[in-house]
């Protein structure tokens, strides 16, 4: 009788583990699920360079497509070393003016330079929180002309 009770307890435990396992672990690829788009415009108005918006907010575990959109006739870049240390980059995509894929870059990204009147799509998942993370355009004179901002990851 005692052996049967032990066997029943093990059977119940194993059954519960099988039932609850899908609830404990996330399903699928979180880097591709429910991707939210964030647009960061880079440009110049009345001699002042800018990032618009100048404060980006992200949530850990959420997948994002960051569209770096350069509206100027000159190149700009996004440099945010503290940010790249707190994210997983799935890929960076570059398309031509007709939307055809030109390049797909994978791996660690340190900064992204965006050519005149073009855009780049950067697919990321923040994995660590952080506040007041600096983002700048590190091209000569651009930060001083106003192209800087902050990033928050909650």
C-alpha cells in the first residue's frame, strides 16, 4: 500500500509538471514577438541639429524596431554605448528608396551612421534597465549643435 501511495504522488507530481511547464516558460522567439516601432528622426532646423524625440523610453523584454530616419542632406549617427550594453541586437536592416533590402547586419552594434535622407531599421530587445543613458551624434560638431538626448530602459 505504501509503495502505491509513493507511486501515486510521483505520478501526480509529474502530471502537474507537464501541465504547468508551458505556463512557466515563454513560447516562441521573444525577439520577434509583438515588435513595437520607435522612430528617431535626425535632422537640422534653423541651424540646430536634433534627435526627435530627444528622450527614448523602452521596457526590458519588449522587442523593438528602432527606425533611424535621417531627414537631412548630410549624414548623422547614433552613438549610445550605455544603451548597446543593455540590449540584444537581433539585426540591422538597410533598404533602398524603393524598399528593397540592401543589407542585413547581425551581431553587436556599437554605433550606426545613417546617410543623407535615408533610414535604417534596428531590431533590438532591451535586457537590462538603465536611466539617463546618453545618446549622441558623435560626428564632429553635431553634439555641440544640439544632437544629443537620453534613453531610459525600465
